[in-house]
C-alpha cells in the first residue's frame, strides 16, 4: 500500500493537481493587477494601426488605469476574463511544475549531494515554461481578448466576445483551430523567460538560503525565495509580455494579424513608434502582481505538498 501511495505522489497527475491548486489561489487573489497590466500594455496603439476616426484614449498610469476600470466599467470588471485565466493557470502551472520536476529528477538530474546547478535549473525552467505555455496558449488568447472588452466599449466599438465559450468559438470561426494558437511564439518566448526567472530563481535561491544560512525549510525561507523569483521573472519577462499582449489583442483578417506579422515585427514597430521603454509598459503592475503571485503560489504549493505528505520542492 505504501509503495502505491509513493508512486502516486511521484506521478505527473498528482504533481499537476498540486500546482494547479496553488495557481488557482494565486491567480484569483492577484488577477486585477493582471488586467491593469494588460490595459497599460495596449496604450499607445492607436490611429496609426487602424482607422483615424477611432479616438485614442488618454494615457494613464497604473493606479489611474485600475481606478478608471472600476469607475467607468464597474469594480467587478477588474475580474473580467478571470475564467479563462483560471483555465490557463490550471493547465499552464500544472504542466510547467510537473515538467520542471521531471527535468530535475529524471532528465538533467541533481548532483550527488542533492543540489541542482543553476545552469540545469535555467534549462529546466525554460523548457518547462515553454512547453506548459504552448499547451495553455489558447486559454491565454481568450483571456487577453476578454480583458480588452471594457476598453473597446468605451471607444464605441462593438464587443468582440460575450463569454469564454463564445470567445473560443469566434477565434476558431475566424482563423480555424490554428487560430487558437495565434501569438503562441511570443507567448512561449515569454513563458520561457518568466520561468527562467521564476522556477530557476526560486529553486536556486531556496536551496542556497538553506545551505548558506541557519534558516529552516519553512514559510520564511519560501517567502524570501519567492520574492527573489518574482522580481527576476518580472524584469526578464516584461518585454516579451508586451509583445505577446499586442499580438494577441490585434484583430485578424483571413487568419493573419492586421497590425503585426509576428513577434519581431511587433517588437520593431513598438520600439520605433513608442521608444524602447514601451517594452516595459506594465512593468510595475507586473512586478507588483508577480511578487504577491509568487508569494501566494509558492507558500500554497509548499503547504499543500506538506499536507499531502510530499517532500518539499
């Protein structure tokens, strides 16, 4: 019986369930910051991309954007698109964490002393993040579309989507099943970079703290490591996140993007039109969100592992 229980603890499905549970908690708590970040990243896209008759909204900062959404659209709209976001994190976080542990334990493997070198953690984090995001990309596309509906209404445009299922059906109708992976390249690139910052930093920082200090494997250590991972992930991943958001939000015609032909084209046009710092639009809410997201996720994840009798991450 004990052997079977151990095998279940080491299974992909079990790890998937643990990480998905932690991700749902973290995503629900911090989602308004993600919505605010998305709105900030779209600022600057205006008449040069489309009809000159469309009024370009004034630029706002992070707090003004969040307050504007609550005031102009209703406070509940701060959670607009949370359903596909939860779907996304159930799939994405479940896959990335499971893939990373498989890379760490079965493929790259720890050193004889139990340590996991930074270069291995970097490769494992990037591969796990990229693979998990590719699988979850359709849900991310739907989330971005739904997050922008309030802004479209304020601009006098017709709504594109009504709910999560309608968004999925519309995307398939416009671009076929392949359309569900629109923007997957910058999406995967972003996920690889973010997980290089998140997974590799948390894993390395946590075990360095345990080996170099007198701190134990507890909430304090987990909080310190998650704080480091959130900051590094935000700094590394923001430019790719801006590109991903813009490509996913753009209208399509015959299955092709109207504004950008790909991630490189989007990157070049954004920098040329708005300057290099435009690639860091939304950095503050990304970091402000990613810090508590990482904190909530890792504390929850480690606690759930303890509750289920699984070894610490």
